[in-house]
C-alpha cells in the first residue's frame, strides 16, 4: 500500500518527461531545404542561393533582384534502437533483462515553401512555411508488459509509450539594406504545434490503472527572428541571426488516472500544458575562393536551458503538476563547400557536429538523444537561368548513449539501457526566379 501511494504521487512526474518530448520536440529539426541538406546546413544564413535562405536569415533577402520561390520536401528517416535493457526492482534482487526495442522512431516527411519579393533595390519582403521541431517514438506492448510487480502493475509503461509531435512555422519577414554592405531583417513567426502521448501502467487489479493518460493537444504561439548580413564584397559575407523562444500552450482534453491506496481510483482533468520553446542563434560565413569553389560555415546555439518547467493545467486553470528540468544549451558546428561543375550543375558537400542538450543524469529512453555527426552531399541542376532543381542527402550517426532511468523517483525500480540513433535525410526542391 505504501508503494501504491508512492506510485499515485510520483507517476505524474514520469509522464512529464515524455510530455516534454511531445510538446517541445525531442530533437530539433534543423534541415529546412534540400539545398541546405546537401551541405549539412553550413553557411545557410549567409549564402542566399535561393529563397530558402528565408528560413535562417531575413536580412539576406536584399541580395535578390527579382521575385523567387522555392519549395520542396525533406524526408527524415531515423532508426533508433534501444538495446541492453535491464530492469532493477526497488528491492535488491537480480535484475530482469528485457527484450531489445528496435526502430522505435518513424519516418516523417517535412515540406517547406519560401517566397521572396523585392520592393526596390533596398527593401524586400518574404513569406515562409517550414518546421523547427518534430519527433515520433513508440514502444511495443511486449516492452510494456515485460515486467510486472505484485500489487503495483507494469512499471515499464511509464517509460515507453507513444510520443508524437510536429510544429509548423509560418513566417512573414521584411529586410532593408542600410548601406551597400549592411542589411537588416525582421521576421514574425506564427507557430502551430500538435502532439500526442500515451502512457499507462496497469495494475493486476482488473480494470484499474495505477497510471493512465492519453493526451492529444494543439496550440498557437508567436516568435520573432532578427538577422544581419554584412557583405565585405561580392565574394565574402557574414551573417548573424537570432530567433526568440516562445511560451507555448497546447490545449487538449485528457484525464490522468491514478490509484490512491485509501480513496481508490481517482482522475485528474488536464486541458492544457505549458512550456518554453528555446531561443536560437547562428553565425555564418561565406567565401568564394576561386571562380568555381566556395567554402561556408555555421556556428549554431540553441537555448535549451530556457526549459525550466512543464506545467500541467487543470480545468480550473490551476497547475495540476509542475516538473523541473536540467537541460543544457547546445552547440552545432558545420563546414561545407560548393563547386560549380559547369553552367548546369553545382555540387555541394558538408559535415557537422551536433551536441545533445541532455546531461547524463537526465536521460530517459523516450528521448533517445545523443551527440551526432552529419555527413552531407547534394547537387543543383539548372534548367535555365530562372529555374533549378536541388537534391540533398544526409547521413546522421548518433553516439551510443547509456541511460539509467529511475521509475517514479526510484520507488518502482530503475531501467537501464543503451540507445543508438542513425538517420537518413533526403530532400528535393524546386526553385524559380520570376
């Protein structure tokens, strides 16, 4: 009974971490075009070779002399395996091995669309639709049923479940060329987010769950982005950008069910959750070194430490539960090259290192994040001076990461495992200049 009370009090805490993934994206989507996908996004804010630059730097719109549209799709195909899984009960008995979970993430298409309209030789406006966050993980019923504690049920249901999220970013931007070398830009972003998560820990009492929730939520919020482009000359330029975070609320309709040792089954109504999406900044450079070859690079910063809490809000507007996080800010470094093979074909390649924001003691299996390397290649084919087709492909190799996850604060034992994620991102994009 004492352990049942601990489950009732702490199981809400266990859902908070997976909800963090579903509402704020377990990984950040940094690929916004097939062009950028072919160079590991190196130099994206400074290159401005088509309208997709609007995803990274509104100030770069001043480089366009005529209207241009770019649109395409990137298909993200991750493979996440959870291996060496072991469950240790709260009492000192032999650990229980659990079958590996293979391919718990899903392939996702991510479309994008950009339009830039110069007004005169100094002023330009633009419109964009893309995404900055998204993830899907789902664990099997065999995993959830692998361990059962007498009187307490199946604790692994609190660690796996299903987590799905995506966001859509709708942007309107304006840029102005202050001098022949310096341009500034401002963008307003309307962010739509939708997510789903399922978690359950059934007891051995018929029809009763020690913990159960099936939450689906959606919402809107707003953010701003600022950009600067400094052109030393036609062949050398630098960019600096900053995108604000946002206080995001997802509205939904769900109940958290728990089992109280005295009161029996109880339910808690939840109609929204609140959290912060992180700020982002980028410094980028572009240098055309010969008539045919250019190099470019980026340093990106994401302010994941802005995530202080996730708040579960009940029907009366009160916080049902608040969970704290200890994530770190994350850095990304990329370098790439572009080679003009001839008047029709442009080749590009890049490499990047992406650091995980999750400290070792904060890892959980429903957020299979790790440090990772990007290896990218791509090409453009120009049908004419006004139209072209871009292709890009990236292979991402994530480090194998050990996870030690206390269940319900450790009162229901501890789960240990190793997660490993690789991914392929393939993109196709059409560009047209009017």
